[in-house]
């Protein structure tokens, strides 16, 4: 199958898989491909009612009518109208809509025509509309961007179709979705396997199954009646306990690294191994994330507080004033004031701003809530292949038998690789690339005489070369044990010596040591041939070889991996590696990127087999100390993520394979890359368009900044509203009328909330950014109880000031009824809004404002604009309509003293709060 964006996954020839058996999404033996693995090629063709030449068009049409298109389940985006409705699914939105409905009944439906008032209803509905639309637009745009990523890859397959009149089958390039069981396809290097297939014929075929298993190395695949002996093939098939290890079977979504093959399609769409896993992932309900749980807990805390306080205000006003309708209207205004109605909008604005900032770093945020989860994340679980590593093989060392770097070993390996025919595997490419980067041997490669190709029994490849002096030499490289079996001598210290049993054991131990360090090892040997040896050679001539040394290979870590993990650790994020690869290779990569995983038996290393035997409680205890989880199946990765979440962690998962999809869905924030499998990108919350891991650090910073600014609004608004309600309760019990009209209370609340919409552009203290933060309703309750009464102190002094100094009390005594109310309403409106807005600068930081920490320019402008508006409204042309009267200039001198006292007391309370609780937010 051809791909516009071709990605070749890394691997090495001649090495058997060391991956643990995977837990398939359904019982292995119940899958169509499993049944065919037990049949011979001819039996498979007969069972599929097909032949080597493929199907006719008529047969294809009939089968497609039964089987459907060759497509797997996808996490399709919801229709736009459903996304729009979901954007308004928020507890505070429901509260505001409920209050708007009650307000409509009291102010419009049951009110006299002359007394109908729409202002409060319009304000509440406007708040709801702006909040919901902002969230909808951002998430809809992100979803469209993610869909465009998928459309960048167009896939086709080379299919043989048989014409009834023609004797020769016709090759067709068809979309992958049009394949049906029984189709015969051609495969070559770079192709993706378009369905689950059974090999009919193959040549030097290597398949990368990393997208299914997470293992970097490709595995050898061959038709069981092809190039290998029947006995060896039978051992390969019967000895395997896992579908993915079967030699004659290839799976949908995997890649051809090298070689060619002809195969028959056994299963398509949902009936494939990939399709079964995808169906389970897509049908699974997305778990509630840390953000969802936090928002719900905080929302219900504030709603419960409102449900307690509003009836109290209603009863006190009704009992003391005797006007129950006015008391209800005022209580509704208090309810609106207590509701942080701008919270959905502030949250959406913060998240959208974070998403836009991350988009500039080529990160697609598919779900806005994941921005905050990124900041709250304290554990990042990551796959190894393609995420921590470069997803390619390099030649790391060329050692002689004494373990010393030796140019001759590299030169011999290069000659073997450069002269072999056919498709070079990734090891050969790594050897050639290493040699050509720094050595000038291109003109000294000699003349190729013959080649003995690689096969899966000998597990080695030889070339015979005649150099410029006419010397004939056989150069062989291959797997360690097979190479030592064909060798009789070694070169050590520049001299040949016999390869005796002790030396053979030493070389095996050296190779094992390289393996323990995570390297894949090949042995290079050579043999000088007599001049009359001829020009044709066979495997029988691969004898009496002289071992020259070792070539070691690895999939190297990304350049940014070490720095990214250190940066994440600095920000309090623990990194754990979850991989399907074997523990030796994975441990090597972990050490290279700064993760200490110990050795076999160490508590920091866990294997899939151990997890399989543990219940959830035991696993929950072990996951805390473990750093590397190796030989994991997809479901085991998901179990580890859930165990960490059960322990109270906010967990991120970084992966790009099909085998990562369950964990990506279950994590609080799932992160994939644009070159990952479609199902991984669809399941993820965030998609990285570049493989630079340093973007993870930026994501954490942006997430914490986003969360910090949301917390600012919540803490400041909750404490301010609590103080206002406390002040209202005192005023309701003491004053002969409401301290502020319902309309004035709504306007005050609206002006304050609008001034807070710039908080997403504010800065956060460095101390806050260094630790993961979570939603904790208890912290908000504590903050509210400490700081709320502080504002009430000066509200009460303002009542006394307006009652005594500015004549509100005298006016009431003289005129009764509403006498003096306008003075009280105007004075408290100004003081309440000015103090509430100015104290933002005190509460936004744990430092001393303006001296140690200054708000961003948008916050400065919005807060001082709100203060200016508060002072202007009682003197404006709108004053009469709002129930305000002008106040004498001396009032503002008293106001300045009140604000100064409020600021001083707030700083004292803030200092005591930090000393008591150790943090500010």
C-alpha cells in the first residue's frame, strides 16, 4: 500500500521478538486471522473461495455487500448542533438560566405592563450566550484542525483482480477501503498492511509492528511454505502463543520495512485485529477527567452556598420590610451576585487563550479542558518508541573482540552492506550512513563476485569481494550465535588465534553485556578465499570464518528527551515509561534520558506478567515506586493509568500507536503526534505537530498559567461575593430598606465581572508555576471564609459613614419610607465596586502588589476602568434611571481612607493566611 506520507519504522533483521504476548481485544482464537493461521496456504485460499490470481469484479461486489467497506471504528466528531448544546452544559449556566426564568416570571410575566423590567434577564442571558459560544467556536475549530490531520494521509493498495476473459491478473491501485476478504495484494518496502493478511509468497520480508506492540524492532515474516524449511516454519507457528508472533500473518496498520510479498486478505474492517481494538476504544465511555471532577466539586460548593444564603436574605428582608415581592426580587439579585456567572466565560477564555498559545507551537488542542489538565498533571506516562526515541536505528559502536573501537570492523560491515542486493534493511542503512558520514571509502569498495543472501535459518548474509590487489575475500555479518557457529578463528591484538570454547564463551558474554545495555548486536567476520575458488558460492562456503568484531545498534533517544524530562521534573511532573518492548532495551533508553530504573527485580521496574497477576489494590501500591513498565499489553497500559488516577494523581499519557489508544482515552490528558496512528490521534486530547518534546514543558507552563488565572477569578469572586452577602445580611437586619436596589446589584456585578475577563492575560507568580495544582473545593471555601469578612468590615463602616456623616439616617428620620435610601445605595455602590475591583491587585499574587508584583497591562486597564465607571455612574445622565444621587466631593476622601484601610487589612490577613496554610492559591 502506498502512502503520501511515508514512515518507515525501525528494526533489525535476524532477531526474534522479545515482546510479551499481547492481550487481544477479543479472544485470539475467535478472530478470522487466527483460524487461518492454523491452515495451509491452499486451505486458506479454499476457505476464502479465491485463488492466486485474485477475485473478479463481480465477486468483489458481492462480498462488499456482505462485509462492507474496509474501515475501522473512528471517534467521529459530534455534529455542530450537538457540540453547540454541549458547550452550554455547565452547572452555573443552568443556575443562570433558572434565575433568568424566575426573573422573567417576577419582572415580566406577572408584572404590570408599566413595571416590566428586562434588564436583569438580558444581562443573564448575554452572559450565558457569550460563555457558551466562545467554548463552541474554539472546540469546533480545533476539531476541524484534527480532522484535517487525518486527511493528509491517503492510502491505496496494490490489488490483483482477475478478468474472466483474461488469463493474466490485472494490477490495480485501489483505495484501502475497497478491499474485501479473498483479495490478493502485493506488498513492498514502505507499504502499510491494508488488512489482516496471510502470506502466499515472500522475499526478505520484515514488518514493523511497533504501532500494535510498541516494539521498535521489525519482525521476520515469511510464507510458511516459502524460503524456510517446513520443520522450522512449523516450530515458528506452533511455538508461538500470540497472534502477533505468527510468521505467516501480517496485520492491518503495520508497515513493511523491507522485502516484498504477495498475500491474501483474510479479514477487513471491524474483523481485523486493529479493528477489534479500535471498536473497543471508540465504544468505551470517556472517563471523567481531573478538570471535570474539579469544576463539578467547586460548582456545587458555590451552588450549595447560594442555596443556603439566598433564602436567608429573602426571609430577613421579607420579615423586616414586609414587602415580600421586593424581597424576592432582591434575593434573586443576590443569587445572581453569588453566582460566579462569568466562570464559564472566564474558564473558556483562559482555556481558549492557552489553546491559541499552544497552536503557535504547532500543538492542536482538541478538547479545551485538556489545557488545564496539562497544568494539573503530576505524572506523565509515555510510550518509548517514537516518543522518547527517534524511531530510527543508528550504528552506535564498531568494536573488535576486545571491546575497542576498530575502523576495520566498520569497513568490513560497510562492504557487506554496500554490496548486498535487494532492499537494505534498517541495520544496513545505519551502517552505510555511519561509514559515509565520516569515511572516504566509496572509491575503495572493490568488485563484487557473489552473494549468499540472508535467510531465517542461517541468520547471516555473505558477500564475496575482489579488491584492487586481486585478493578474494568473503565478508559475513549476522546474529551472534549463528556467526560463532560458522567461525573457527578470531583477530585479537592484530593477530589471528583459534576460537576455542573459553573464547567463544567470552564473546557470548560480551554480546550479552551489550544486550543488557539495550543494544542489538551483530557479529562481523571474514575469510580469505583462494584465487581459484571460482565465482559462485553457497552456504556451505560459510565456514572457517575469522571473527573481527561486533556492530551494536539502537533506536536513540530524541535530542530533546533528556532536557524535556528534566524540565518536567523541575515542574513537579514525574515521568514513567510504559512500553510493549522488552525491559533491557527500554531500561537503556530510560537511563539515556535520565530515568533511573534499576535492574531486574528492582521495584522501579515492572513487567506485564506481574501486572496480570495483581489485583487493583496491589497494583495501586506498586505503581508509585515503579518508573519503567515493560512488556505491557494495551489493556495493561490502561490499568497502570487508572491505578495512578485512583491514587489521586492527574495523569497524562503520551503515545502514538494503536496499542496506546486505551491509555490515551483513560488518561486525564492524552497526547499524541501527527505521525501516530489515526485511532491514537482521534482518542488524544492534544496532538503534537512536531516531535520536539520540549513543547511538553511549555504545555505544562501554559496549563498552570491557565489554571492559576481561573483560580484567581474563583477565589476573588467567591470571597468578594461572600463578603457582600455577609454585608447584605447585616444591612437587611439593620437598615429600613435594601442597601442596594436589585438593578444596582446586577449592574455592580456585571461591571465587576466584565473587568475580570482580562484575567486570562495576567501573569502568575513563579512559585505557583513550579508545582502541579488541582481543583480543591476546600481551598476555595477556606479562602472565602478568610478573605470575605475582611471586605464586610469596611462595608459596615461605609454604612455607618453614609448613615451618620452623609445624612442617610437623618433623611430617613425626617421623611420616613425611602428617605435616605438613594444616598445609601449610591455610596455603597461606589465603595463596594471600587473596593471589590481594587482588591484584585491584592489577591492576584502572594507578593506585595505594585512593589513586588504588578498585574499585566490588560488587567490594570480593566480594573481601573471599572473603578472609574463606578465613580462616574452616580453623576452620569443615567443616574436617575438607576436610582442614584450625586454625592459630595468629600465622600471620595472618605472613600480613599476606606480603601487604604481595606488594603492594609487585606495584606495582614494574606500574610497570616500564607503562614498558616503555606500557600496562597
